[in-house]
C-alpha cells in the first residue's frame, strides 16, 4: 500500500479550484519522488501494482458475494495518457465475470436523441460488479466544451456558462443518486504532460506495431491542448465531491499511474468493510446433511 498521505494530495478537495499546474505529471518531480529516486520508485510501483492486483481479486470476490455494492471507475485523460494500459494492468487478476469495461466514443444519432446521461445509465454496473468507464459522461462537459458543434440536435450553438453549470449539476446529482444506491464511485484523471504526449505519439508513428494506435484526430485535438486543459480544470473543480472524488494521477510514468490507480481502487473497496453473507442455522444443517449423505452413500 502506498502511504496515504501521498495519495491524499492527489484528491481534488471538494469545492476547490483546480489549477493543473499544481498537480505533478511526473511523480519524480515531487519532493517525495526526489527523495526516493527513479530506481526505487519503479521497483516500489511494480510491487504495489502486484500486491494490489492480488488484493483486488479478493476484494472483487467479496463484492460479488456480499451483493450490496457496485463499483464505478471513471477514467478520463488526454489522448495517449494510458487509459487502456491502466485498465489492462490493474484489472489483470480480476475474475472477468465480475468486471465490465465500456469505452465511450462519439455518440450515435440514437444516443444524441436522448438526454446526455442516457447511454451511460444503460451501462452502469449491477451490484457485485466493477464497471469501468473508459471515457464517460465527462466527455459531455469536456470534448463538447472544446467543440460545441458536436453537441447534437437541440443544443445551443454557443452554449452559455449556465449551460455547463447545469451539466455539472446534473452530473453531481446523478453521482449522488448512484452513491446513495450503493455505488462506490472512483474517478481518475490521468494527468500527462504535453511533452510526454508528443513522445508517445512519435512512438506510435515510428514503431510499426503501434501505427494502428495513431489517428489523425489525435494531432488535431492536440492543437486544442489549452482549451482541453481549461475544460478539465472546470470539470474537476465542479464535480469533485465527497462521495465521488476526483484523483489527479501523475501519468508521465506508466508504472506510477498504474500502481496508484490499483492501490486506490483496492483500498477503497476494502474500505467498504464488506463481509461474506452469514449462513443461517437452517442452511448449515442442510449443508451438514448433504455432506453426510454424500459421504455415506456408495456411488453407483
Ligand atoms: P484510443 O486509445 O484507442 O485512441 P480513445 O478513447 O481515444 O481510445 P477514440 O476512438 O480514439 O478512442 O476516440 C473516441 C473519441 O470519441 C474521442 O475523441 C472522444 O472525445 C469522443 N467522444 C467520446 N464521448 C463523446 C461525446 N459524448 N461527444 C462527443 N465526442 C465524444
Ligand atoms: Mg484516441
């Protein structure tokens, strides 16, 4: 487990105004990072990821058995920040039946004809399951804030501040509703620097095995870096709440972001204090009878 005092610094204090410059993209730039150094950081991150994976597999079983809560994990980031890799590495040990991943792309015409939360509501995890949103309803206050022309029919061409405030409010109410109904909500912004994004794009353009990951749109959106940053700062400030907090995870080193996300998910599920359901007296008698029968009867 990572020392909680470090992790606490990554949580967006509800009601605070986020300035992303104050959050590191590289853990090595932090005072703690400077003390421990790169080799130790890498080694420790890999250990934490390994430990957390095992504990997460156990926690998920308990989540399923107790059947009282679900877990919703929201991942948001600029392109190439490592959302896919994080999901792959963090969830590697979890029973696939207990976990579901939804990746949200540009909405279809049918989706645009509904309220903006509709398509996400349909994909929420049921009790006992972990649901991962690879992009989420936050796109509806991020990408479309940068490109209001993508908002769809019935939306204003030039949305006012009030329009966005109302969407933040809708999101907060939606999340509160989910939390009240037993959903643990964990939100992660993988915070990558512009330089690191460039490096990763260049890698995709250079390495033939990574060509498929590159899309022309990636460079177009990079041109809007500042507008995305503002939209993220606004959204993170407006929607970090006690029951659905945002974590701003330094993502320039993949091993660090994976370890942090894994640790937070695991400790948060453990923090629910779940228990295996108690077996009734009656059921225990039935189990004992079944055992005696099975042991006493010669198989044909
Ligand atoms: P990859 O790592 O494969 O690039 P990705 O999540 O970036 O994964 P893409 O297919 O490249 O997937 O991009 C999905 C696009 O859909 C993103 O540009 C995203 O902003 C956009 N998108 C998602 N939700 C919405 C939405 N509600 N309205 C408009 N665009 C959206
Ligand atoms: Mg993409």
